[in-house]
């Protein structure tokens, strides 16, 4: 694997290798402290980010690589002057050995890949995909359920615009006997192309109209926020999809709550202390999974260098 643009770039074998490496990096992090010394990695973010940018930058530094970063390239970079993404990539690849890109256009990473001479990681593209988030979500499922086959998961919220949902769906469909329940509000339902993707990959998608239609034994509830920055109607009512202690009380003691974060009010804070609420640990899993991802891509891309 020399780039990560879409979740479909990954296969089961690659994912398992990444997760085993992430496990090792979690347990023996010091062993990898200087593993990428001499490499420079650029984080190029055109959209706001806290978890994704900082976890990537933390992972880079934990691996011993140098870091160059732009937090708001849309406003503070040369894009403000009209520079194309292609030209920006052509310039930055002269400064860095890898580019981690977040952009507001769905096809931004594909555009970058066409002109890049260094590895590209898609860290979120419009309302399309976010493969690194999908990986850490999958890693979290594995961590708490021990296996990913036979998983049941309810995805709730803005299923139309949630790129994290789109990436996770594609990764889940690599496994056996996956059932996905979808609960949303009118206009923000899961796009048909993802429904078809699920059905075409021997998995099941079941539409739910309320929390009561989600089986109480479901393994995971994956809650998402309404992507207000991507929709015209900013005053949508989300009362029917808010997860609170009362609604969660009917679910199994083995049902875990996930969320890619940030959250607004779609998960009540009275659930934060519930041992089944794992969204903060989920976010922290971004460190080992991103360390493994960066290391693996750099190693594969530059395998002819004596460094490896």
C-alpha cells in the first residue's frame, strides 16, 4: 500500500497487518521512536480539524519524523490567492516525503494523487470519505468485540454527509455476516449508492424509523452529528435521533456507543460515564492506527531506500 485515498484501497490482509502493527505500537511505542527519523511529513488541511489533525501530527512525531503543517490552507495558504490544489501538491512534495490531505472537495485526493510524487493520505474529502477514521473505528470494534465478523451496528444521524459513515460501511463490508441498521431524519438518509454497496457485498442494511426499531442486542451504536456546514437548512429538528440515558436503557450491557466526534447534542452528556460509552477511547485509537498507517505506507513507498 503506497497511498490511502478510498476505503476500497484496503483489503482484509492489509487491514489485519495494520492492526497487528498498531497493537505492537500501542504496547511498545518506544521501539518505534526513531523509526521514521529523516523523513518529513506534511499535514495539509483545508477544513477545520481537531482530532484528525492532532492525532496525525502526534503519530508523526512519535515515529520520529519531521512535521510541517498548515491548519487552514483554504484561508491562510496560497489557495486564498487562487492557487490550484494541483500546484500546491507539486510544491509541497518538494518539501515533504508524504502529504496528509483534508479538503472540502470529494475528489480532492484523487486530484492530488494524479500529480503527486510522494504518498497521499486522504484525511477527509468533502462528504465523500475519511479512510483513516474508518480504520480507527474498525480497530475500536475489534478491540471491544474481539472479532469484526458477525457484527451488528446501528448508524444514526446525518448518513448523507457523514464521510466517516461512508468509509466505515465500506470497510465493514469486507467482513462476514455484517448487519447495519440506519436511523436518520428526512433528507439526510444514507445515499442509495451506499445501500447498494452494502447489498452487493453480502451484508444487510435495514432502515429504522426510531430507536425502538433497533434491536436491543445490537453490538454498536455509531452516532454522528448533523453536518450543519454541508446543509442548507440549519434548523433541522434532531429530537428523534438524540441518544440519552433513557433511550439507551433498553440496550444490552454489551452494546457500545461510538461517535467520530465532535458531538453537538446528539449524545447526552449523562452517558459519558457509562462504561459502554467508548467514543473518547475511540478517538485515542487514532494514535496507534495512524502510526501504523504512516509507517506502513512510508516503508512500502520508499522500500528501496537503505533506511528500511
